C-alpha cells in the first residue's frame, strides 16, 4: 500500500509540473481603436472551458490586472484582461488615471466604456478554448463599474462581479437590459460607494427584476483587494486582507453557481 501511495504522489507531482499557465498579449479592435489585452490559461487543460473577462482599475492593464488574470487561469478558466484605454495608453500618475477614467465614466453617456468592454467580451468568446455560453466578467474599481455597465448594455454572459466598483449610473433604466446574474462586492466604509448609492443600486436592480446580490465587508474601504493600496483606511483607499480573501471566495462560489 505504501508503494501505491508513493507512486500516486509522484504522479500528482508530475501532473502539476506539466501544468503551466500560458500568457500572451492579444490585439483586438473596437472601431478604429487598437486594443491590447492580456490572455492567460492553463495549457494542460485541452477541453473548452468557461471564460472570464477581467477589467482593470483606473491605471489600465498593469501587474495587478495581470496577476488576477493568471489566478483565474490557475482555477481552470480562460481569462482575458480587457484593454479599455487602448494599446499603449496606461496611466502613470493619479492625474493621468483620473483623466482617462473621466473619458469613459464622466458625463451622461457611457456608450464608449460599454463598447470597449463588449469588444473585450467578443475577443474572449472567439477564443477556441472558451465555451461562449459560459462566460463571466469581473472588474476592480473602475473595472467594477465597467462590468456593471457591460451588464446594463444587455451583453450575453452568465454573470458579472464588481469588486469595490462604483455603483451609480446615469442611465438606471438600462438595468432592464441585464441578462446576467450580478454580484457586487463592496466595502462597508467605501467613500466612493456611499450608503445612498448602494440603496439606489439596490432599487435599480429590484425595479428591473435582476437576479443579484451584494456583499458588504466590514472595515473595508475602497480598493480593499489590492495590497498596493496600503493600510491607512483614513485615506479611503486601503488593503484589507480579510475582505480580499472573502470576496475572492465569494466570486468562486458565484462561478460555481453560474457555470455548473
């Protein structure tokens, strides 16, 4: 028996050693704009599988967005970090990030951000490793708002997950277009998602008859999933290890439901 156990142990080690997350840059377009996403998947899996679109924070695709994309690949999904800003457009300072964010979320028209996220979704669905009937989107901060706008656009996908994203929209009536399940993961003390905004979002979802739920994490402010946010909650932006871990588990449970 002990020899059998040892043999199985080494077989498992060999399987793990052969499994590798493949990553690559992927060019696609939205209108005349050239976009450059970041694709990740486990190349040891040969069958088609669910796909997950990842939408970045206000910086654009950076190391954090790539890390989350690779983590999803390790869970067995094909993950694509969507490029909302365009190839080569990445913020280096908060001022640049604010200017870029304002272009897509400012004003009363969210058509551009919706078009850019939908372009990423189309690129993901066209990947031959992806089951186009089992696709979800997640986003962080700016990206959390963007995936909610993706849902409001009427996109055909199984679910969206917003991590500490903004919840308000200039077009709440568009929630009637939502075809997917919606999960919102927010900090209870997030100054960018105040109680009145949370209530307005809940009313929006109820009025449209959306299948949704929201989890609010105690002692968590904005950007609670990113260790680069620091730990000073008085700034309104800080990492919270417990909320980070719990929200990731909530996402996995949500995926288990929509992809079963």
